């Protein structure tokens, strides 16, 4: 599990850039749930047909090799992806709406990591659940590939909190 979290470092660096790009697209669509959903499907080449489709090869590797090969290939792949996308960073404007989306996305990743840790501990101490480390890689690859949908989901979840903030601001 420690090697899994070490290999996660390059994954996280790449996803910071990718999620910033996704959040920038959301910001350009003025945080609209429907307009952002339409934007995703109108720009399907940017969203789906990109370099990250090569992550499918990583999924094939997860089914055919042991965990060290999977971890090393993940580190190599996401390092190259980070280096290619580092030049194309976008700058997002931080406001209350953006902060609430970032918090929801962070909570989604924290929830995934808590699930991974609980599953891993239950395997090693209680012998209840099998070692699913390959499954962890598969889930993380899909979370990265479908980042625009994860941002759309975070926008959907954060929308009610925005309404509460607006009501609280009006009361003052």
C-alpha cells in the first residue's frame, strides 16, 4: 500500500492540472449545470479523445502484471502526462463558488482514499476483503479520465451550498 501511495504522487500532480482545466471550463460556463453538461458533449474531442486515452493501456497492464509493474507504469505514464500538460496550465479565478467546488472534489478524493485504506487494512488484519490494489489503480484511472464528469458532479453537489451562502449574505 505504501508503494501505491508513492506512485500516487505523479498521478496527483497531473490531476491538479487536469482538474484546474476542468474547473476553468466550468467557470467559463458560469457554473451552470446544464450549460457545462452541454459543453462537455460539444467538446468531446478535448474531453474524451486526448492523450489520456492511453491510460487504457494501464488498465490492460493491471489485468496482466503484478502490482510493482502497475505502480511503475503508473509513475512513468503520469509523469509524462504531467510534463506534457505543464505548459498548458490555466489560471482560474478563486471565488466562493470555485472554493466550494474544490472542497467537494477534495472530499471525493479523500473519500476514495479512506475507502482504499479501510479495504487495505481489512485485508491485512481481518482477512475479510481481498487485496484490491489493482482495483484501486483502475478506479483512479477512471476518476482521472472522467474528470470533467467529476467536476460536473461536484458542481451539482455544491449548488445547494451556493444558495445557502447567497441567503446568508442577504440576511447580513
